[in-house]
């Protein structure tokens, strides 16, 4: 069975901290720690969190940059740097969660009353309630930081499958909310979710890669700073995705097209591998599917990689100036000597996109679903659809080459988050060119 490559747990965390040194700790919850036993217990006071939503949602969101994520330096971090990372994470997440709760409250009552959407609302409110008791005082010890990291791991796990539940709820409520409003809400929600997960996962990875948490054995050399690979090879990620999508294509159609890569195949940049993996997986699914269904499976899908000239570390409002983030008197520049942007063109001979459908490729096409699209035999309660399965697993058991309108908009959200983008040029009757631009450093 095809498996998704480059998962955070299987690649980043395994490299960052040797398995035999990893300490198992229980997730800090109200059930495992009582207020009388620890200052870092988490009382689940939903009503208290509810009272703070309006105040927190009124505060502006911090515009997350890749510079923010590498500001604490290259692992293993010193104790002050690790505590600084934890406090930076804690300062951002409650405001971000409150903004999403406020947005859910602004939906029509009949929509937010849907069981799937109500569940998402409860998850966000519960997560906020666990963080609020910790936000009253800074994290000043490694023990408190370790407990906070466990809480972050719990938060990431809890929010893993929120998107398919949210989309399923909107599908069931499509009579009560306009498709344009759904697209607008999901665009905002997905971008906010990307930032929230990045903040939490970055601190978890920095925690695991710090020497004080891995024992006395020095950490093996790595190009990662948390979840960011400072020497990410687009070709390496592309080949992983090609294998995975090719296996899906063979399972569905019995054949797969070949993939030809040319251009700057040796280029690297500082970026988030899991983001690039998702984007390329979705774009290759579209290209492979169109090529096979048009009967041109002998025509290769061509990928060209182009890099921009290397430039100095860009000046950003939220970044530390003079050469990049500084820690302990040392200048640290993860992007030095590397291209500030890379463009990847994926060209297929799949016949192009119909002019009727071209204006709608960036929308979440809930109104195009029919009852036949719902598959009760799939796991997930009342049944799911290929698009939702694609969102939840991005290539796992039961995933489909047909994204039903989710792959492109979600992939574009990942690309645009750090200043990149996705553009489509279709030659109806011939094929499609998709241009993916990645920025190593940017603002979102």
C-alpha cells in the first residue's frame, strides 16, 4: 500500500533525537495532573476560555515568517534559547485559536449547529482552555518547558483531522451558506491552521533536537532547524511524490506516465518539506490523472526547476536585521548563498482544462458534489468523499487521484503562506502548465 513520504514524525523527529534517548512522558491534561500537584496542570474550564475569546480575538495576529521559526538558532539549543522558543509559542497560540473561534461564531447559526462544525468549535475552545492557565506567567524552567511541549504535542494531534470534519459539515450545510462564503471562510481557516501547526510543531522539533533532552550523546549532523530544512532539495521531494502518486495511478488505472526532470536539479533552499510534499503530491495527481485519462500515458510529465539568483537575507519587519537571527553573539543566516526563490513548472499533455471549468479551479466546489460522491463504505461516520479523504490523508488508504476541488486551493494556500504561489496556464486540447513558486524567506 502506498504510504505518504516525509511525515514529520518519521523523518524530522527521528533524525532530531535518537530513539533510544527519547523519554516517554504522558501528555499533560487535567486527568493526569491535578492543580494541587503542579503549577503546570491544565484545568479544563471551558467557560473561562469562552470569556476570554472576545478579548484575545480583538488582538492583531502576528504575521509569521520563516525568520520567526529560525530566530532561536540551530539545534541543539541552549536552555535560554529553548525557553525563549516556548514562551514565543505560548504568546502566539491563544490569540490564533481565539481568532478561529470568533470566525466560527460568525457563521450562520444553522451552520455552526451542524455536528461536524460544532465538534471543530469545541476542539478549538478546548485547546484555548488548556493554554490560558499557562499564559499568565513565563516558562522559566526546563521541567515547565517539557510539560508545555507535551501539551503542544497533544494540541497538534487533536487538530490533525479538523479539516475533513469541517468540510463535511459545510457539505451537509450547502443549502444554507453560499459557495463563495464557504471558499472565503476555508481560505482564511486553512491559512490560519498552517501557521498554528507550524508554530506548535516547530517548538516540538526544537525541543526534541536539543541536547539536554537527548542525553549526553551529541546530536547527529542535520540540515534541519525544527521542521525547516535549510538545504531542502525540490528534486528529492519530487521523486518521493512521484513514487507515491505513480503507485496510486497504477492502482486506479493500471498504468502510470513517466516523469522527466530538468533545469536546476541540484538547487536547494530553506523551506518546510511537508508543505512542498503536499503541494507536489496534489499537482502530480492532477497531471498524472489528466495524462492517463486522455489516453496519452506514453507522453512524459515534464518538470522544470529554475532558481533565482542568490540574494542577501531580506529585510523583514519581524526579522532580526544585520545578517539574520542572532543568538549568543553569533550571526545565523539559514539562507546564505542560496536562491531566495525557486520556480517549478509541471507540464502535462493531458488535454488541458475546459474553459467552462477553468474559472472555478480555485474554489472549494461543494455544490458540484452529488449523493453518489458520498461513499458510506469509507471510514468516517456518515461517509466521506474523495476530496475529504485527500485532505485528511493526502495519500493513504482509500485516497483518490480525483481531489474534487480541494487539491489546488489547499496547495496554493501552502505555497502562498511564505510568499510563493501557484499559477495555471491551460492550452485546451493540448495540456496544462502549472507554475509553483517557492520563497525561502517571506512574510505571511
